[in-house]
C-alpha cells in the first residue's frame, strides 16, 4: 500500500498564486480587522480609514466603486487597474489605512488581518446590485435603521 501525498498548504497566499487577474476586473473584497477587534467603533479611527479608502494615491490606477466600514471589517468593490496585482493593491490600501488609523487613534500595531477574501464578479452579476448589498451591511447588522444615518460608506452609484 502506498502513502498518499498532499500538496503543502500555504493558506490564502497559495490560493492567489496561480489566479488569473485581469485589468478592469471588478472584485468584491472582505477585509477583517486584526483578531476581529472592533477598531472602528472609534469614530476618529473610522474617519481615518474612510479617508484612506477614498485616497486615489493609495489606490493607484485602481478604482474604488463602493465600500463600507463596519466595526470589525470592511467590504470594498474595487476595479483593478493596470498598476499591480490585486494582492498589491489590497496590501497598499491596508498598509496606508493602518498608518492613518494608528495616527488618528494614537495607537500602534496591526489594524487589519493578513488575509482577505475576494470574489471576482462575473459578467452576469450586477455590479450596482453588489454595491447596494455592500453598503446595506450596517442595516442588516442593526447598526442603524436608515443608511443615511451611517457615515462610513460610499458608492459611485448612490
């Protein structure tokens, strides 16, 4: 009887290593805070992260189509530009927003978890509908009764 051998599991990085990434592809991303700590219950920290999500210098030639910041995670709807891989753009945004958040809150250390979840939208998926789903997260979580009362979101369609 021969032993079965399995490929070594390198986690999330291994999943992305061979993945095709296309310029112009739209991704729905979920990024959690380090250890799911509700960092963004802090208003100043949430404001700092929100400004970073909107900063084109951090996005490069990628475009943020919609986003929402929850107490312990964020959702982004991002269209990938030509200037780097999805992992590179996410890393740049996480790093820049972490610096901004730590400065605003007078803290140090990691803000975001190392991993992230991504879903490439297919042609038959409604991008505007996905944006509505993303920004409605505070409603579904019971944080507010009306989206207009939640300050930490944006969408190019709404």
